[in-house]
C-alpha cells in the first residue's frame, strides 16, 4: 500500500499510512522503518523529491533509534543502508553495505549493494565485490552489473544488462524502478532502451 500511494504521489495519505505502522513489531522485516523507506523510494522515483526526502529523514531517525537498541538486527541494517544510498551519502552507505557483505557473504543482494556503494565512492575494486552468481541468480547479478555500468557512465552497456536481467528474471523487478532509482536516473539518455517496468512515467 505504501508503494502504491507513493507511486500516485499521495503524500498526505502516505504520511497517515506510515504513522499507522507504528504498532508493528520493530524487529519484523516489514517494520515502520521499512514502510518509511519504501514510501520515500516511490515518491522520489515518481518526481516527488521533497516529500520523499522527508520520509527518508523519518526512516533514518527511526532506524537509528532501533539500532541503538539492537545494533545487529539485519533488517534494520539493510533498510538503513538503503536510506543512506538514496540520500546520496555514499561513504556511509558503503560502510553499512560492506558490513552486511562481510557478515552474510552468501547473499548476492548484500554483495551487490556493497559493490554499488563502493562504486559511488570511486573505489576501483567495486565490481569485484559482486562476486559470482548461482544459476538462479543470473537475473539479479545482471541487474547489479547494469547499475554498476550506469554509475561509471557506460549507459549503453547498462541498458543492455537491464534488458538481460528482465529476460532472465529477478524477484524485485516490479519495484526496481524505485529501489534502484538513484542509478536509473543516470540513464535518461537511453530511457527508451530500458524495460518498460523500469521507467517511472512521472519521474523527473
């Protein structure tokens, strides 16, 4: 519901919705902090940067408070890294994602996020952090390589890799336009070459 309201730009209704998530157990994956984060992502991706920034600020505050109590909670660390990445605080995001990669090296999503954050800081070893993919992870792996290509300015390769990722399949494709928005916005020049699911018609 938060994703839908964010995509529609209904910031007022969205604020009420995330407020209503306060009673959720703080250690559940889909916590109020998670709701604040995904709502901010959708607002940003659909051209509502100011409203998105406000929710990202609330998400960061909520997550910091929770991690002060339970610093090793994996879900909080993931959402916190996502917030920092969307706020373009690359060095801080890189620290969070590097720690997740170190603690859970089997997780391609954490290795991918570590690679992206490192690339944003200009680390020449960034792509090596991604590692290899299992057969069932080929779509997810291609999507991270696409985002890495976008970060270094290779837009043609990025568009081709996004198409490959969509063809191979990846679980998060329906909301990738929002979760990957900081990187997708670098591909405006090849917008028509991207899979339609990655294009937010209201984004600017």
